């Protein structure tokens, strides 16, 4: 992924779709959900995509400023 990313974000999205797209369904989805969502995708009947938008930057995520803050854990 790092090697692909050297050529720009557009090239990197080809890899990212496999991580952010349906990977949660593959890893954690029920059999029913996998059949409903993955089979049409594999056949080419459906397409997968993901979108990114953040406050104050929209689609251009390069200027995003992030930070971490340690907080006491809480139980739900």
C-alpha cells in the first residue's frame, strides 16, 4: 500500500477500497449478509465504493489535522 501511495492518492484508492469497502462484511458479516452483498459484487452486477468527507476540508483530506487525547475508559 505504501508503494502504491507514492504515486498519489488516486492510485492508493484501488487498495483502500479493499480495506474500507466491504472488508467489514467479509470479516464480520453474517452468512446472509455476505450472500446478499458479496455475490452480486463478485458477479459484476453491483459495484463497491466509499466516500470521504470531513468538516472544513470536504473531499481533500490532506489538510486534516488530527490528534489523540487520552481519556478514562467508560463502560456502557
